């Protein structure tokens, strides 16, 4: 969960300035940036759908009134984030065709509004929901959620997404995750993922090592 959260904080946090830095009329650069935004949006939607389907109903059933109150906050925040991501998608589509500066600033503003909502949500989720998840959700249920979320992602994007998630990850945590993967991919997935994200970041940010979130935990 923390790996995913770091990814969302970083990628959406960097996005407004990346959009604003695209030169007027540079449609090719706008295409690269909007395809990146589409990828992050896809991962965020799968992430929230998995929580909505697999976590919140079980917490309500097993965690009592306190858990139900936390879930209501999570659901309300997800709804607000969903609306914000719709605005980002619409603004991105309007900007992508010709990289009009006014459309770009509108998109950057929509991304900042999304970031504000997301930062608040992730903080509340980490402080209030994750302790409940640790108590009331089994490892098998968690793994099922992760597997179903991954099933909705194009196979050719999996290494890149894993690289995006593990870019700021603790090495021990990454090793634990890799150990759960099929034996044939374990020896190579970490390196492939890191290389895929470095290539992607170079395209999007102009560097294979974009700034880290450095969120204290």
C-alpha cells in the first residue's frame, strides 16, 4: 500500500509542472505527457476499485462502528477523487491535440486540485484505515485484491508499473513482494522494472531519477 501511495504522490505531484512546461504547439510532447497521465489514472482507478470491492465491505462487517465510520470517510473521498480524475481526463483530451497553453494551464489546475484531494485521502487512509486493514483483512484476501487489480492491467505495462511503485521502495519490502511472484520472473523482475521506469521517466521528466516524495512515515 505504501509503495502505491508513494507512486501516486510523486507522479501526480510532479504532473502540474510537467504539463506547464510543455511548449505551445508541441503536440508530440503533449502526447507523451497525457499517455503518462492515462497510465497513472488507470492504476489509481484499479487501486480504488480494489479497495471498494475487497476492503471496505469487510471492514464494515468485521470492524464495528468505528471501522464503519472510517469506511464512510474513505468512500466519500474516493467519490471526490473520482470526480477530480474525470476533470483531469477531460482537460487532458482538450490539451493533447495541439498543446494549447490555456488548455494546458487548465489541465495543470485540475491536476493540482486532484493532488490536494489525494494527499488528504492517502494520509487519512494510512493513519486510520491501514491499522484496521491489518487487523481485519487476511493475507489471502489482500492477495486476491492485488491479483484481480493486476488482471486489469495490460501485460506489457506490468514491469513499468512495478518500477513506478518500487522506485522509492524499501529493498526488504521489494524482496518480499518479488518472493510472492512466479518463480520464473523472480530473478529478473526488479531489474526489468527499474529499467522500464528509468526509460519512462526520462521521456516524461527528462531524467531517469525524478524527485522523490520523501513523505515521512
